[in-house]
C-alpha cells in the first residue's frame, strides 16, 4: 500500500501533473483501443512510484531528461509541453523527493 503520510508534497504534485497530462491525452484521443493500455500503464507506473520504487523513479528521471533533450534537438515541442516537462523533472529531483528515494529508504520523520 501507499503510505500517504510519508509521501513528500513534490511527489504528490508530480503524480497530479502526470494524471492531468494523461487526462489531456485521453480527452484528445480519437481511438479507444490503446487508451485502456495507456491508462493501465500510467496507473501501475504511478502506483509503484508512490510506493517508493527507486528503479521506477530513476527510469522516470531518465525518461524526463531524454524527452526534454529530444524536444530540444528536434525543436518539436510546445511551450506548455516543454514547461510541463521542466516542472515534472524539477519535482522528481526536488530534495524531498530525492530523500524519499534514497538508498537508505524514505526518511521516517
């Protein structure tokens, strides 16, 4: 189970940001075939991230950085999308989030 009391605000904000982004993608989709898989993957990913899975956090940071670099390299971004990516990466690298995913485990305080 997710321990909501120990979750840092920055990780909650990141999950909200990803959730809103998923809702936007779903609302703009024209076919429902891949939406079920997309929703399941996002929910499972967020579940393990909020449970404190360090490998999921590391992959999330890597995907965020890679996505921003690809956007910059090919100039294929919108300002809102790029800003959302920067904010998401900042939330993932926020000190309280890094402490939550530290090797020694989340800070019990």
